[in-house]
């Protein structure tokens, strides 16, 4: 299989990565909002919610590493083959991931704090 056959897959993978980044950011904001609501209402959050937020937090790690790897792959292989290709979606994903991690982590802390109410 030659390298020109695999290169058109890169923009599709980049689009999926970009979409996953925004979904993870929205889920992190949701976890933060739910944590805030449970703390304010002095109600214990369901354990499954805390578990899901933790899974989301740990998923950020391979997502971020994949973004870095994708950027390196682009610089070494794709840029030379596809001249007019852009990498901005991957770069945005790499930059948004740490923000999403922080929001999710604060959401987990709030969800954990709400369990003290029960």
C-alpha cells in the first residue's frame, strides 16, 4: 500500500478528533454544572455520575496524546504529500483539551463534595 492511498483518511480522522474534542468539552461543562447544582442543593450526587465524570477525565489523556501524535504525523508525512491540507482542527483540539480537563476535574470535585451532604 503506498502512502498516497492512506493520506486522504487524515482529514476525516481530524474531523472526528475535532468533534470528539467539542463533545468532551460539553460533557465536562455538564459535569461541572451538575456538580455545582448538587452542591448548591445540598444533595448527594449519584455515584454513577461521579464514575462517568471520572471515566471522562481519564479519556482526556489518550485524546490529548492522540492529538500530539496526529500533529507529529502531519508534520512528517501528510504535509509533504497533501500541499493544501490544514491542521488547525487538531491544534484547536490540543489547546482545548487541557481546558476541558480542568473543567471536568472541578466537576468531579464538586460531585465528590456533594456526597458529603448525604
